[in-house]
């Protein structure tokens, strides 16, 4: 039987978005992210991260450095009792300077490729799943993939929700009661 999932964007949801975070020194976890992920796991959700990383295509950090940082991030979640079922990243960007990554990709949000791949590999039922992101492109990718609940984290309080979002929260903990 497929699993429901809590799918998390990374920058701006798991960690503070300082812009192209490629090493630990600039990786600061968002308040409440561990509690949210732990709650989701307790309620039977698989938790996975779905992240555009155009910093790789732009030459700001290598894919190896990203993977090393991801290993450290996963260990930090584990230390808080959370097993991430997967971390999916898209290194590509058409405007990149690193030739092998300088192209469009079906994986790059707002395209749904990463989410569809996560669903295939992790046996997810996207119709029962939640995507949490901080950009309209997260909401668009999730909608294109068929994720039923699309939650925008907007700390400053959105005047109008992007059309692809199904709800808006200002703090991560606000999502906890909705994960059942
Ligand atoms: Mg983000």
C-alpha cells in the first residue's frame, strides 16, 4: 500500500534561505522543522526533501559538496528522531555556467519531475500527501504532480496566496494539527 508523504522544500523550509547554501557554516535549521517532521512520521507520513539546487549549475558549490551537506543534514534529522525517506535535488539550470548542468530539466521545479520520481521510488500516494514550500514554484510543481495539499510557508503573512497553494501558514508549527 502506498505511503502518504510530507514533502519538504529545503531552502526556506528546512533551513533558513541565506541564498545558495552549500556548506554547514551557512546551514541554519528553521525553528520547528524537527518537531513537524517527527509529528508527520508519528502519523505515518514518509518525510522527504525536494529541492532545486541551481547553485551547482551556477558553480557556487559542487554536487559532491551538496551531497556531503545532505549527509550531515540527514544525520541531524536522525539525531532528532526523524528518518528522511529521501532527498531529491535538481542541479540543473539553463542559465548555469557549469556546462554539464546548464540545461532545462523536468526535475527543476515548477516542473513535477522530482516529485514524481520521489513518488515512484518511495511508493507515495500523492493524492494523500502534503507539499510544504516557500515559493509559488513549489506549489506549481506539487499541483502538476498531483499532490493534494499544497501549503505555502510565508512568514510575513501573504496578502494573497498563490493560486496553486491550498493553504498558507506563517510558522512551521501551524501545519502540525493538519497532519493526521
Ligand atoms: Mg525554498
